[in-house]
């Protein structure tokens, strides 16, 4: 077997990950490194004081009021649009037997992505 290290564009990553997961289940590839997000996270999410929590909450409210976040309806529309686009883009190389699995993986990934915006 060969080993390969890649940098993948953020917008393409959900599609790529879904393909890798399918290949791993078919034993065509082996994913040898999983990133430990639970123990490795950006320092920007670490909170050191109650005052910092208050400041971040105030900043978040200001961003919401400025329209930087989407409504739950817009969020759902974005998820559905991404899934529809994924189905269109990937229909030529993913068979129907694996489609539902890929959509579930994509929806989970997009949910994580948009939940932070």
C-alpha cells in the first residue's frame, strides 16, 4: 500500500470525505490517521474567565443583530441545496447503494460546519 498526505479545500472536503469513507468500507483504502478533535481544538474556543464569556456573548449578539448568522430556515435550505448539489456532482461515480450513506455523512459534516456560523 501507499501513503499519501493531502491538503483539501474546505468546500470540497465533505465530498472527498464521503468518498474516502465509502472506499474504506469497501476495504479499498485504510484511513490510518483520525484527527482527535475532542482533545485538539483551536485556542480561540478556550475561555479563561467569566468576563471573557460575557464579552464573547455580547460580541455574538452584535454579530447576530448585524445579520452575520443565518436563520434555522436558511440553514436548512443551505443544507438541502448542498445535498442536492452533491447528488448532482457525484451521481456519475457513486452508485445508489452508497448514496444514502454519503448523504448522511455530508449532512453531518455540513451541520457541524454551519452550526459554528
